C-alpha cells in the first residue's frame, strides 16, 4: 500500500511539472526602444511571459528585469543571425517564442528636403532591409519555432505598422519608411491567409486617432502594449490581419 501511494505521489508530481513546462509563455520583441518596445516588454512580463528583447544595445545576457537581452543589427539580413537569436531564446526559456513582435524601423531623411528621390540607393536598401527583409526572416524563424509548440498555444506574429500601407503621404522624410510598411503589409496579409489552417496569425498593427487619421506624434507605447497583449491572449481572434486600433478602445475598423 505504501509503495502504491509513493508511486501515485511521484506520478502526480511528474504530471504537474510537465503541465508547468507546457504552460510557459515566451515573447520575443525585435526592436526594444524606449517608447513602444519598453511598454510592450513590461506588459507581457506582468502577464507572466518570459521576455526576450533584441536591439543594437543588447547585452547578450539576462538583465535586471529578468529579460533576455540580445544584440543584433536589423540591417544585416544574414538569416543565420536571426536563427541564432531564436535558438538562444529557446535555450534560455526552454520554449520557442509563441508571440513574436517586430518593432524595429528605419528611415533616411533625403539630403534635399524637397526631393524624396535624393535619398542614396544604398540607404534605400538599408532601410528596406530593416523594414521588410529582416521581419520576413523573423517570420520564417517564428514558424519553425511554432511547429515545436503545443497545438493549444496561441501563435501570433505582430509587426508595428502605421497608415502608410493604405495612404500615400507626400512627405519625403517618410518615403523609405512608407515603402517598407507597404511591402511588409502585403506579405503579412498573404502569410495570414496562407497559414489560417494551422492557426498562425500575422498581424500588421496600425494605431490610429479616434477619427481614423494617422497617429503621428500621438503614437502611444502603453496603447500598443495593451493591444498586443489582447492579440496574444486571444490568438488575434476576430481581428483582421490589418488590425487598426485606437488608444483605450482596442481594435477599431476604419
């Protein structure tokens, strides 16, 4: 009888440990600036996620907040760089990130402020690498990781966008950024539709003002954090791939 009870207790402990491992939630934030990136990191950490952040200033160590801080130059499109980042996250937290957020961006002011096409082609390439190619590679790596996670895990890739994929603004400063947002919005939309059967979501998150206009200088870190958290919790259920949202309102169709 004692032997049976001991076996029962051991079995129960083993089951509980396994359940805890399966429940581990990990978020990878690529581009962790002081406005959106910081707010998003804090929000997910508060909700029990293991957090990995990546920026040029990353320390390649666990920081004082318990985040895994990694370093990368998003203009470098060598696929092995992001593959290594995803491997390090999985190694540190024993799970691939179920939520991947791409929050990096790059623009180049034209040398001639009145001429958008005065931007050197090398800078156009650099900015498109950051805004289009690197997030594309990140999405490829996200899928590889998702294939290792339990079916019930919510798997979401979120890209911090803006109105530039649907509105052409005659502002030379925004040229490279706008090109990048528009291009990435397209492949996100294709990917979201193509992976529907697997339950993978690819979201272009676009903060707007209450009247639907571009957020501009009103871009708000906590608003992004709240919305991204909602997307992660629900698996972006009932939200289209181009997810427009308003501060304190969440998803809002325009």
